[in-house]
């Protein structure tokens, strides 16, 4: 009988140890998975996404879905500040980091995002490139290096403005603006450039003689009028409003260059 009792005890101990082991399905949920990259329109609706990460002893609530464009200035170190602009689409993101005070210092990162463990993680090629969280309705960026959270401002896309909508209806390919001094430039479907300066009584309308399209810029030239418009594929804010534009724009007219923001249609 003593021998039979020992066999029963060992059998029960073995069953209990097996029940504590995670199942293959649970283990697979804990691994990071990439989401196929796609080209999506911005989703401006307020919705929630479920954190699919498995948690043994507690449940993480659904995380509000980020959508639109957000921005803040990140104090990288005592000498460097980075203008951090991120656009969230249904499953993808576009991050632009501009090192302020330095020329040609814009870094673009594109990839996918997913919720996990209370954060919104952004990935490039399945490697985590940053994480965000919510404080009420404010999206925050978490810096593990500084162990600090930074609140982002949500920006308004320029096409939401009725003025820009009318420009699109009127046949504009590009409309750009700048300040100090205030100026505007328009590229039309009729292959023309229309330039306005604050002290002019009428607009300059010039015929485009050639267009040079490259990976990081598009240049419209009107040689006869010494006019050149360069469009860059970078987010741009004018510093005077909460608007965000799809492009940086520069205008060179008779040897003088003006910098501003623009929206392509």
C-alpha cells in the first residue's frame, strides 16, 4: 500500500507541473509580428484597437487608435533639438525628424504600428523604432533614454481648409505660402507658375519651360522669368498656425530664395 500511495503522489505532481506550462498558442502571441506595409489614407475617425499581447495575471484595456498628424520639439541634448512629426494611418506611419538649425538634416522613417502592453509601438522591418501612449486625449512620446514622456500637438492638415480646397478645384497642382515677407506661389495644370509678393500690384505669371523630378525634390523652371520653384517631400508647419502641409517649398526669383510650406494636389 505504501508503494501504491507513492505512485499516486508522483502522478499528481506531474499533472500539476504540466498545467503551469504556457501553451504554444499563448507563447506565439507574445512574439512581435510585422504588419504588411500599405499605402493608406489618413483615418480621422476616433476608434480603438485591441492589444493582442497575452497577459497572464491582468487584462490591458483597449487602446485608442492614433490617427492624423502629431508634432512636438524633442530636446535631444543640450545643443540639439529635433522637430518630431509623425503621421498615423490605419496600419502604417511616417515619422519625420528634423534637426533644427542644421541644413539637410531631415530623417524619414516609415513602417507599421501596433498596440502592445499599454503602448503604441512603431516598427520598421519588425524592429521597434519608438513608442507612444495616451494621457487623456493627449498623445505622448516616451523616451526610454530620458525616462520621460512628451506631449504632442495634433495638427490640422492644410487640405481641410476651404481656401486650399478651392485651389484644388481651380486646377492647382501646388499651392505654397511663406512669410517674412508674405508670399504665395501656385503651379497650375496649365503649366504655369503664379507668384505673388506683398508689394506687387499684380501677380507674375510665368510659363514652365521644364520640370525636373527626382526622388527627394521636384523642380519647376521658368527660365525666361528667372523663376524656379522647388518642392520637397517633407512635412512643413508655418509656425503661425496648427496647420500641417505635405511639402516644404522654396522659390528662387532673380537670385533671391524664399522658403515656405506648400500642399500638392
